[in-house]
């Protein structure tokens, strides 16, 4: 379902890294929809995130790079309405080892009411 014209979830989508904010946060542009993500949610293999390996975002991804992701709508009125729950490159995670979607209600209970 959707809120306004924005779907509640973006599942198995691709986008381009628009910006690395700092070592921990970045922004994905998916056809004009913006998604913020955290180093803790950037998968470098089927079993490890960048944070697990004490890596910063700039160590594992660059602006302009294509990534795959899952995201949840957290604020439909924001310029960056989505929060990624998993981000990866096609080279780092493939096939059945892809991260699973985390429903927005599991991120924070108040999101269930949006």
C-alpha cells in the first residue's frame, strides 16, 4: 500500500549513491525518491556489514555507484522520505543470500499509524 503517492516499502530496488554524508551515512537516489542509509545496513557480503568490519561508507561505496536496497517510508513529507533497511552491491551479495525486507512497523511502532 501507499501513503499519498509513496509506497510504504521499496523492496529489491536499485538506485545510485547520490551522496556520502560522512563515514556513517549516505543518500541513495532511486528515480527521484531519496533514501538515507547507515553503514550498519550496508552489506559487504552475505554475512557481514561494513560496520561489522569497522569500515566507513567511503571505504565500500562511492557517489554514482549503483546499489540494491530495501527501504521503508518513515516521513512522507520529508525531502528524504525513506530509510534503507539493507543496502548492497550486486557484486557483494547475490541470489538467495540477499538481505530480507524489514517492515516499517518493525523499525518503530509509531510508523504503523502513518
